[in-house]
C-alpha cells in the first residue's frame, strides 16, 4: 500500500505545480510577446548612411594637443566606415541640419597610458549614453580611439534607432 500512497502523493504534488500554469495560459494579459521571426526580420543597424558630428576633449600630460585634435575625427570616420562596410553602413562628417549622431570623445593620457569615453547624443540635445574604455588602459592615442570607436559601432549596430 505504501507505493500507491507515494504515487498518489506525487501525482497531487504534480497537479499543484502544473495547475497554476494551466490556468494562467488561459488568461489574456493584453500583451503578446514578439514572435521570434518578427524580431529577427527587423535589424536597426544595417544599410544606414549616418552623418556624425565628432568632437574631442583631451586631458592629461601625455597628449600632443594639436596633433590629437587633427587626428581623432578622421580616424573615427575611417574606423566607422571600415566596421560598417560589411553591414552596408556608411558614415560622413557633418554638422548642423541633417546630422543624426553626435560623438564627443573624452580622452585622458598620463605617461604612457590612455583611457577615455565617448558621449553619444542626438542633434536635439538628448543624451543617448556614454561608452567607456573601462578599467583597461591603452599604450597610445590611436589604440584608445580605435577601441572607443569599436564600442560606438557596436552601439549603432545593436541599440541605436535613428530619428525619422
């Protein structure tokens, strides 16, 4: 008799666990989750022509100010275009009307170590976020600019929705 009681007890426990799920599936919560194929068919980060405004703020003793201000914007555009080629994305420099994304590179250099961040914003002044190099540092200015630009591209490809 003990095996039968044990079996009945297990069936009762299973019903207690399954019954709320069975009842819940019949409820209409008003919002249905997106279907997997619908989400995959919409990709916000491909086939874009993006006008960007690039500015630079430098601090620290290891940075050649005049050289860095001339170096950063073209390096960022070249890197964004190289990263975007596979996705069909292109980037051009532009300010004023028609600009879609503003990038402000904040680079710090002390001794032989460089770090920094990029502030992303929209032309209407809305802050989109800040991307940082994190705890790591880089040996030179081109390395930190490349690392930050790569983070910007990942953001554009995955998370950014251009204004319409």
